[in-house]
C-alpha cells in the first residue's frame, strides 16, 4: 500500500520589528490555526531579522523537511525588504522583474510609478503568481515556498484566498493493529477504499510479527467515515 | 579602544500547542519587549514541538551565536515535558536529581509527593538554580541557557524577578565620523569617559581614510548622556 505522507509546514517570520518586540507576530498564530484547520502539521516556526543570510539560513534548514514553507514579511518597496532576494539566494535562482507584474504596476501607478514601487515586480526567477482577492500584488511561490506580506490584514486576506489549495486530510485518524500478514489483507483494504471513497489507508508491516504484523492507519476529513471504516475493517480482518 | 560587543539573545519556544495554534505564544512578545528594554538584541526566535531532537537541534544552532538563550515551556511533570532532557543532551551533560530541589519538593508536598512531581527536581548536571519571587521552582540555567516555564504568568514572574542581571547598555547610541587618526583622539576619548561615567565608547578605525578615519560609537543607558557626550566630542575633536 502507499505510505501516507503527512503534510507538513514551516513558518518564517521576517522582520526586525518582530524581534524587537515592537510588533506582535499575529501572523504566526493566524497561520498556525489555519494550517490546523487544513490538516497540515506545522513543524517549526522561526523569526529572523531583515537579513539576507538569516532568511537564506532559515530556508536552507527548513524547506527540505516540510511540504510547504510560508514566509511573512519583507516584501515591501524599501531597502530593508529583502525576502525576495533571500528566497532567490536560498533556491539558487536570480531575481528578475516579472513582466506581468510590471505591467500591472504601470497600469495602476501610471506616471507616478517610481523605482521603489517597481521593486514590487521583482520575483525569484521561476516564481508562480497567485492573484487573489482583487489585490494588486499576488502571492508569490517558488517550489514549496510561499511568500506572504507581513501586514496582518494583507497576510490574512491572501492566506484566506488561496488556503484551500493546501487542504489535506485532517488529523482524524484511527489505528488498527492487525495480526495477519499484509498480503492476506490487501484485498480487504482495497474493498474498504472502494466502500469509503474519502478514506485513506496506510498499511505499515512490521518485521518482527510479535504482538502484531501490520499497523493500519485510517484517515479521512470525515470523522464518521473513519469510525465506520474502522468497524468494517476490524470485522473483515478478524 | 575596546570594541563594544553587543549583548544578544535567542528564544526557543517549546510546545506542540504553540505550533498547533491552540495557544498564542505570548511569552515571545513579552521576552522580546523585556530584552529590548534591557538593551539586548534578540537575534532569533524558534518554536519547536515537545521533541528532544528538535530542542537539541535548536540549541545546537543558536547557543554559540548569542550571549543568552531563553527557553519557554516543557518543564512540567508530564511525559511530554522534555526540555530538561533536551537541554542536557545538547550540552552533553546528564540529567541529575538536584538535592536542594528534591528537599524543597519533599518539604512542600510531604507524603503526597509522587514520581511525576519529583521530576521537577531533575536538572541538567551543573545547572544553577535561581530562586525568585517566593516560587517553589527556581529558574534553571546552564552555561548561557536559561529555562523558563511556558505558563505565561510564571514566565513573566520569573523573568521579571531575574531580568535585571541581564541588563546591558541599551540601544541608545550615537555615531561620530572623525577625520583625525585614532591615535590623535585617544586622549580626548579617555577624557570623555571620565567626564561621563556611564558612557561606553567604541572606536573603529578605517583602513581607507577616504571620508573619515575613525567611526566613534557612543552608547549609554541614558539618552541625555549620549547627546551630551556627542556634543562634547564633536567640539573636542574638531
């Protein structure tokens, strides 16, 4: 059987003001609650200053270990907004000016577009743009890294707009320890999957059959489905 | 002149509940504000689950890079309170039962002292105990790592009780760029130090004397002292 991989995440809050205690990091709590609702396990949170090396270090440490990395902050037009550059360096890509974003900015600002505002069109090369909630500036993502603004209202609007794409099976699970061998129960497991279309089943055979041979993990967004499937399987396997 | 070394810190919040969004990490903000008031620069904050390896990893990453590490959480009597063990492993020491703490616990709990409560007497070998604010359990520290409880009220009471020991020159600074050579102004700087006893002066000569030769950094807990000293020095050096 396929092994179920848990969907995981890390948070990187970026901003001197967070570490100086000037601004509470409300985005961390908002994200943590949203991820829990989405069924995603947040494994680490890190807060770093507005510093290229610190951002790169945090990404180096975290991005290979989780399904998604969410960053907050450092996306504005001023000199201390260095998140795009930090992410690009961590991923080994250049920072380029995105033509779609540049066009949107020119349309929006017209003659008043200055060099600082144009910085908002800079993206790590290869980034995807996720336009949302009628906002001018999209969420950027590259590989598994999603860049969110630090301003809490924008963070929330943007996260709320795109979060459903991250939804995964929530932490509604049940475990069955089975004394039969995996090969003997494979058909039963397949039947269960047909009977309960929203069910996921993980089957983990143990080398030493003492106590039990296979651990079966049931998972679904629907608690009732997990309970019914567990009943069904316990009877079918017995 | 002596180079001023900035006093720095890192925060490690420990607890599954923080990452699950069940509990806001108010201790981080409280510590960040306290450190700023104390003149200590918080360089990193990390939130990790109740997991030995995660705690050790965070300490390995941070403790050599900052003056102080402050941990929050994981100090209770239950199985998922693993901070003492995690800190001990990171520092390569054993966990021992501290006789002073054990005595205090036995006096306090009497016959009702059980195995779980006795766990509160476990400390990393070599830890210092900082009793404070009439609380039964002291703050533990070992080398530059200070262990605080996660319960916000206790965190605050304990931090408030011992924080003055960490106080250092705050971020009240002024910079003077000087075109004379360091050797020419050394006596003037010494005079300023005598005149303003709470003043710190850092003097940073530059190899290339283009623009200026020495950068002078003035620092004091007292903003007025910095302003007066800057006035004095600008006139004396001119």
